[in-house]
C-alpha cells in the first residue's frame, strides 16, 4: 500500500525480485510523488524482506529510523517505509485482499490458520470473529508476549468490511518518544527542525482500513490524549497544522500489561482504556493450550521447511514429549524459533527427536510447566453483539467456578473482574449459585 501526495493506493508487488521503487516510469513500482527520487529504493524478497536506499535526495526511513544512503535494512510486513513524503507498507496479500478474491503476487507470509487451533478456549475466541470482524467497535487484545495477539488482530481485519483496505501496524514501544508523535499524526513542512517536507502519519495512511497499535500500554500520556481525541472526533491533526483531516479508521490495540493497574498508577488514561475496550479479548498463553503445541510445531515445520527448500521432517514421540513438557515462556514466538533452529541444524533429518530439539532449544526445555491458571476474558461493549457472545462469557464463568471449587472471590480474580460484578453476572445468566458445604 502506498500513501503519497497523489493519494493512497494498493498495488501487488512485482513478481521479480529485487525490484526498484521510484518516480521513473521504468521502475517496477512507480510512485507519482515529487518527493520520491527517480530510483529511490531497492526491495529484495527472499527468506527475509530487505530494502536499500539508492542514494535518494529526500531519504528513506523504516519504522521511524532514517537509513543512510545505500544502507540495507531487514523489514517486517506492515511497518512503515517512508520515501520522501510518501509512506509505503508491504502487506501479506491475505491482509489486503477482500475475502473470496485471489491473492496476487504480493503473498509473502501466511499466518497460522484457525485449522491448527485445537484448544477449546482459543476456539471460542476465534468463533467470535464473525461478530467482531464486521463491527465498528475498537478491540483490545490482551495476552503475554509472543502469544499471537498480532495474528488475531490480522484475523479481525481480514474478517471485517475493511479487508481490502490497509492494515497498518505499529509497535508503540519500538520508537523513541521524540519520533513517535510525528509517525502517528504526521507533520507539516517546518513543524520542527528537520521537517523539510510535509508527511502524513500512520493514521492518515490507514484511512479506510485498520490500525493495530501493539504494546499500546507504552504510549506516553500526552500521546494518549491525542489518540483519545482521534477516537472521539474521527479527525487527526498533523504537527504544525491547524486544520484537522477527517479519518475513517478502525483501531485494534494490544498489550501484555495490566492496564487497570497502569490506570491506578497514573500511567494510562482511563478514558482511553474504555474507548479502546469496545471488545476485550484475552489470548491464553501457550502453556495453557497443550493441545495446540504439537499442531503449531507441525505447522511451522511444514511452512519453514518449504521456505528453506527442505522436506519437512516428522516429530518423533520423544520430540513431542519434550515440546509438551516445556512451559513456553516465550509462547508461540518461542516455539517457532525452536522449530526453525532445529531445522537449520538438522537439514537432512527425516525425524526431529528430543536430541534434535535440545541442540537448538533452551536448556530449560525439559522443565515441567508451572501450575498456572488458564485465563479467558471476553467483554463486549455493544448490545448488537451481546446476544452472540453471552454464551462465551457464561461458559467462562462456569469454567472459572469449576476450577476454583465454587469460590466466587477466586473465580472473580481468575476472570479479572470484581466479586460483586461476578455475582451480578451469575444471577443474570441464571447460573446456579455455589453453596458452602454444610
């Protein structure tokens, strides 16, 4: 997706690699923006995705960091690449192509399918997509680092009416505060020292689509206030401008922090929290989803082996035992890394054994998982979605009461709600109140 002075547009990536991005008509990807040099950027698609500035006049930035002339950088899908005043996002074809349309040559990555989800709690969460996706509500996705929050956010976008529009991602913890405001809201020429050209921010670049704010709990308070204004007014004001621009964007935010505790400490705005929490979903950690571990491992084996030009090995029983016996503190991301390292170090193997995994995995991989509760929270903020989601919440309450032997205080803590709120829900859903033993 390209957003420039000529407007925003979505184009498939050229089939050949590398390819050149620039203003010249002979470039494989031509950009009609005067701030873009004739031959501005080289893009290489391979095992990873790389860009190289070609000595451009107005420079290239990736994720807020300016590249030196002829510097090469590895980039991720959905992160902003700035060419002069134009902003480019490289997306997986599935995230920018409407359901039912064929994926073009821009296919670079396919996230794990819901077909590899066997855990009942996670199945319930993915079952919400037909209701959450088409809704205009903001979504707050909670969960530990590496648990799959971005994958779920992408699934929400792909199931929405905005699926053929941009899906723009930003890790709020990745950019220094001095850069973050300009990246989000954009700026006018002369707004600050170094602003030699006007540039739209990520919110404007995502117009008509979805913005995913990862690690939203890391936003500074003054930027939280400006984000709240965008959510309330549907307008964005560039730095140095007095004229706001209308904005049509859906927001999905994610964090691994306890935002209610951050509110109590004065680190996060309560009004922004309630604006973002139109729908709140918590993704269970991988240690609470043992049925998914082997399925995900086999998924990563097939996908990564194919990318490396290898025949995917099978998992031996001993390897399965090792995978199931580990707590996975890094969740799905750590599992993927373990499988990738095992493939790299055993490229000719027909089977991956426990020894194969131990060569590449952390030494603690054979430690038993800690006894931690499974936590599932789903809360809906609109009546038109409530009917289809009440059953999920009712079952979550019943599961929590079973896990805590009917202790309402413990069940409330497990569900992340107050005891009186839990009692109200028990009565509303007609759940039998647990009785103390006589």
